[in-house]
């Protein structure tokens, strides 16, 4: 019976190591991507009413996950940041780029431009 337990332990250990290796390779193949927006709002009511719900829906439906959306900011070195910073996480750069290229995103950004000055860019992250 002891031989069976040892054999089972070896099999389970191999399965765990194999699963971890596959997950590591998968994570290395597709690093996360981040959309960063710097925003200076000049019409808060219009921004809150017309733009914020629209862009939130478009980004979420495009696979984005909001990590920061307008909280406090502090400039550590260099020019101060715009008053509102937004950070959105995507599974990979291609998914983020697809959102940027979509008609829905371009239309939403055009609505936002009526209420704020925006600088929006994307960056590929590092594999975990």
C-alpha cells in the first residue's frame, strides 16, 4: 500500500508542476496591457452625464477592467499630472488595440472631447 501512496504522490506532484509550467508559459506569451488617460475636465456636469457612463460601458464591453478612475494623484518628479488619471487593464495588447480601433471607442472619445481635454495612450505590461 505504501508503494501506491508514493506513486500517487509522484503523479500529483508531476501534475501540479506541469500545470504551473503551462500557466507560466501562457502568462509569458501574453503580457497584460494598460490604457492610461490623463484628463482635464472643463464641463463636469456634461462629463458626468454624457461621457462617463458611455466610456465606462464601451471600455468594459471591450474587455477593459478599470483599476483607477479619477482618485487623488500626486506628482513625484517632473511636470504635474493632469487632474484626473484613469488606468484600465486588458488581458493583452491586441485586445486593448482592438478597443482603440473600434468605432464605439472613437465615438465615445469624441463625446468626451466636448467636456474635457484628454490624453489617452496604451502600454504593454510585463509578464508576471
